[in-house]
């Protein structure tokens, strides 16, 4: 049996409620600690093996642009990534399909 735990953090309590609902459907609620909090404030005290980031993209207007850039994320995608990288080197960053791939290459993040 594999032992794991997940901490789900979102500043929006409605999104935490959705996550709790989904975890219940899949039978993993007991493996997840749900927190309504600001990841950017908690990050300095966190330690993790991996992080999944799904920051807000800025609303529907971001879908109207031809190419999505990381600084269009309300918190600035580069700042979010750099903060997460201090917690874990293993990051999955969920972004729009039309993101500027040059911005997420290792050369740009160095």
C-alpha cells in the first residue's frame, strides 16, 4: 500500500469545496488536507515532494489574446513559479493552451 498525502490550498473557499466534493467522489478525502489560504503567503513554510500549480489566468479576456504570457497571470506566473520552486523542484504548471512556450522553457527560467 502506497502512503501519500496532499495539501490542497486555494484562496477561494468555493474552489476548496469543489475539491472536497471531487475527493469524496474518488474516495481520497482522507489523504488530503484542504486549506483556504494564500499559497504565496504559506509557501515559505511549506515542504513538498511535488507541486501542482493552477493559478488564475485572468478571466475570459486572456482567452481572446493570440498568445498567453506568464505575466498575464494576476500574480505574475514567473513569481508563482519561483515561489513554488523554493518549495519543491518538481512542479507541474497548468497553463492555457496558447501559452508562449518560450517562456516556460528552461532557458527562460534560468
